RNA sequence: GAUCCAGUAGCUCAGUUGGUAGAGCACAUCCCUUUUAAGGAUGGGGUCCAGGGUUCGAGGCCCUGCUGGAUCACCA
C-alpha cells in the first residue's frame, strides 16, 4: 500500500511511530510486561479504608482520552473490563524533561494503543476508582483508528453496529463491543460444562476423521475434495456418527466428540456451512435413558451459565428445568395440526400435506412427507424444551425399530424455540436390518432425493462384528449457544462466520508504472487518482491526466516538480501500447 | 434461488423538487493539573459501492452488477 492510499489518520499514526523510534522508544517491545491486577478486581475490591492496590501494574488498550493540559484521564481496557487511569505531567516526568508526558503521552499515543501502567489506586472527587499512573510503557502501537463508542447512563452512542464490518473484522468487533466477548466466553463455558459432565460419567472424548471417503450419519449435501497422492475423492464429514459407533463396537462403553461438521447448503441465521455438534454414544443404554441424560446435562449448562434454569431469549423465557414435555410425533401433529396421520399410507399423507398447503414432489417418500407436515404445522409452536419421540422408520435409517410400535423407530428430537436442538436414538445394531435400510435409502436416492444416505460397507462390517445396544445423541453447539445467550443469528456465536469474499481492488506493482517511464515519485500520485492499474491509463485523455496530476500536487502540498504535458502524453501512449 | 431494504468522512448518520457534499464523535494546532458522551477556539479530511444511461448539470432519477441485512424458499 502506498502512502497516498492511507487515510489521513493512518498517515498521522505512522508518523507518530517514526517519531517514537527517533525518541528511542520501541513501539513493539519484545520483553514481557508483568501484570499484577485486572480492571474488574480493582473495581470490585478496592477499598480506600484498607488502602489496598497501592502498587499495581496493568496492561491494556487505550479506549478514550480526556486531556486537560498537564493532567489527563484515559480509559484502559484489559481482558476483564475497563478502568480509568490518571496521568499527571509532574508524576510521569518528575525531572526537567517533560517529553514523556508532553510529547509521548499527549502527542504520540492514540486511542487503540496498548500500554502498560504502574501506579496506585484511588478514588477521584467524582468517586470513580482510578489508577494513578507513575509510569507507563508503550507495548504496541495501533496504526488504525478505532470506532469510538461512547456511553452515558447506559445509553450507547455511535455504536459500531454494521453487521458486515463486525463479522468481517471480528477483532475490531471484540475490541469495541464488550457484549460480543461475553457470548464467546459463554460458549466456552457451555462446552466446558458439558465436557465436565461427560467426563464425570467416565465417557471418553475421541477424535474421528474429518476427511471421509464416504460421507454418512446424516442427510446433507457434502463438500467434496481430492487427495492427490491417493488419487481419491474425499468428503468433509457431515456427521461423525458412523465412526463413533465403530469405536463402540471396539469395546468402549461411552465415547463423545465435539465435532466440526460441514454441510454444503444455504446460509442463513440458523445455518453456517461449518458448525459444531457434540455427538455421544453410550453402550447398553436406550433412548429413554438418553432423554434423562440429556435433560440433566442441559439443565446443568443453564445453571452453570445463569444460576437458574430460566433463560431469556428475546421477549421469551425458556425454562430448561426437567423433566421436559414428552410427546410422540403423531400426538404432537394431532395436537397442532388436528389430523391423525398415524395410520396413513403415502398417498393419504401426500393428500393431507397438500390440504395443509405444503408443496410436495414425487421424490418425497412417506418419511419425508411426515417430516414436512411436522415441520410446517408443529415444530414452530414448540417453544419450551419438548421431546418429540417415535419417528416413522422411513426418515430414520440409523435408528432401531420401536420395541412395540410397528413402523416407528426409537428416536427422539429435542425442540426448543421452534428449532431442533438435539437428535437421538436407540442405535440400530442389527446389521441385516441396517443393510436393508441403506438399500431403502439408495432407492430414495434414485427417486431424486439428493440427501439420501450412501451405503457404507465398512460401517456394516463393523456392525456385523456385533455392536452392543447403544443410545446415541447429537446436539448442535451453535444453536445451543444461541439459545443460552439469546443470540439472534448463528453469526453471533461463531467467531468467523462464512462470508462472501470481499472484492479486492487490483493494484499493479510500482514496477509496471516505472516501465512506462513514470518517475517513481509520481506513481503514488497516479494511483491515488484512481489509476490503480496500468491498463486503466489507456483510456484517459493526456490533458486531463496532466491537470489532475498537477492539481493533486498542489492540493496535497507534495512540492514535486510537475511533469510537462508532453511527458504525460508519452506515459499514456506507452500504456496504450502495452 | 425470490422479494424488500441498505451502502455518503476512520465510526454513527443527515442530505429538500436534480444545481459547488453536511453534523456529532475521531484526527490536527492551541488553551485547560480530579475529568468522565470532559469543555473552549481554530482547522484538515470524501472514488457519495461499481459500471452504464438520461440531463447543460446526478449523492438523489433509470438500467445492470457487487456486498450486507430482513423475510421466504431450501436445509432432520
């Protein structure tokens, strides 16, 4: 990037950087800076009576400055919060030389710079707990201006809110929007609470392949890639279910994985192409056991996060206190759509769906039709945590046939706030049955269902060795985090959500301009005028370019010797010839 | 993929029937030794998302595109 393409404020900061170096100050010092206190502990524990925190050392970012001649206040933001600090010229500079205060602090430091401060804590006249700074040290110079967010009486002014900029520049978002940080701290707390709960049960955290030769365990369009040494097509996993079950076959009683899964589908506020699921499989259990287990785990998460099972989400309160409501799928549909579909065949289901205003197409089998009816009429109404159980066999190729209800499987989903949170079943462990189910899926695939599962011979081989009766469950961590934090969009719970690439301005290197005979000092000027490529000079009229160049020189007080009209004409002609 | 909305200074936003681009914060220079959305004075800063079109003249009108958001569709 050339100097002329920087903004005024960026140039000023780069000049400050130079001046700091001239004063012998390293703007990026290598050595550690010992921190002895954090903003939040000082604010909560400082007591003038006790006279504590009289020798503290903090490090953080300057977020605002209020300079009053020979005394100043700044707000310092460390990883825990913000605290005010007081700088007085004669404390910073006890001797004759006032450079550290007058020049370094007042002129060369900026909002956004990272500094370390040493001093003692006191309360100002206004009663604000403040660090009285005796010495400070620049730890890292910031070269870009920060959006300035101000606040008074809880009202925020000029908040940095543009979602596009926030997601593309998450670092900046985290610096200026403290509530964003909170969400991610909570996300980790959710994961940690779950992990502790799972470990306390003695289950083993494992890792399974992300690159899979056959994708399975869910119905979704995969990302496809290629390994060149093996000359083999590989897929990014859409789920890890089939691998975890193979580990159960191997003799572990309980295994789980927090897994990044990838699905090549649309993006919206509930879907990101890569997302996180926790899947767990426990031997010798069934889906009833898993219902209790999951309720207990999620209740624990809510308590760990909020100290209560009642969680605010928008203008709703969701109560995770167990036990949750349990309904069979057919009963739920009966309740919300007013139709009993439990004994319908495919044609009757199709007619019912049409009557309910649901579009159908010939590729849809019985399972898909029931799923559509449920999704359309019932799911959005389930706000409080609800367990929907006993799904039709056609839509659940990996789960075990129901012990007493023909045509159904032992499967449940947990619906919260109208969205699926978790999916679980008594795992199908009959290898012959499993092979038939896969073959059913192949038929659906032939009918045009793009998401029908593929037959995984290696998985079947494992099942044929004998898998104990097993309960399995998958829970979406992103959606759980949204629920627990009240986040509106999945982009708010993923640090770096998928975005379309930003359009980059193509800039030719300086050398290409030099080849036209343009003197080096004029290259940034021409680029600054918007001619970022040599090709862009082809169309311009030499006279106009000459005018633009000379007036730019004058306007920006560059003090360069103007080229002649003939010289400019020659540049343009040469550009046209390239 | 469809519809609607938005894109103007580093940030948040104004910009009237088409007529020389504005504010607050930030930045620069100066004043100010307990301020807190600090205050006071002065000043600089713009490819009005991009490309076409209409017009004597476009930030504003028309067309196309790009990016984002919302809703819908898709997505266990």
